[in-house]
C-alpha cells in the first residue's frame, strides 16, 4: 500500500491568494531580478491559472531583459544604450504589478516567450 504525503499540497490556491502572490512575484522581481521569477515559477506554476500565467510572464520578461543586456554589452553602440534596459525593466515591473492587482492577465510587451505552458 502506497503512503501519501500528508504535507504535500497540490490543491489550487484561492483567487485572492493567487492575486496576492502574483503581485508579490512582480514586485519582488524588482530587487531580486532573476532569482524571484525563477523561485516563483518553481513554487507557484500549476497552482492556478492566474498565478501560473504571471510567474511565467515574469520569468520570460527576466530572460528577455537579460538577453537584451548581453546583446547591448557586446556591441559598441550598446554601451551608449546600456542604461535603457534597467529603466524599461523597472517601469514594466511596476505596470505589471498594478495590472495584476486589478485582476488582469498582464503580458509584458516585447517579451520573447521562452517558457511556455
């Protein structure tokens, strides 16, 4: 007879819980750019449609911004424009948190979808 783990939780989150964690995921990505989206994706993907969408979007945006910084860093003209990605990153993270708190399925503009459903 197989024993089940009484501490494992695969149940979906409540709507308010999903929204709160989705907003926190976007806001925590401001000081912890790449770490917060990765941890959020591992911890919350599959817990509900709203939170799954937002952790995936946050992770994809983080990867896209990292790629943009690398491309700019290796080009000569990119050194002049290296200040742009952090500014875009901060503005879009704040917009994402606001839209998420309003219950919208926000999608970052100009983001490559590396991580799919």
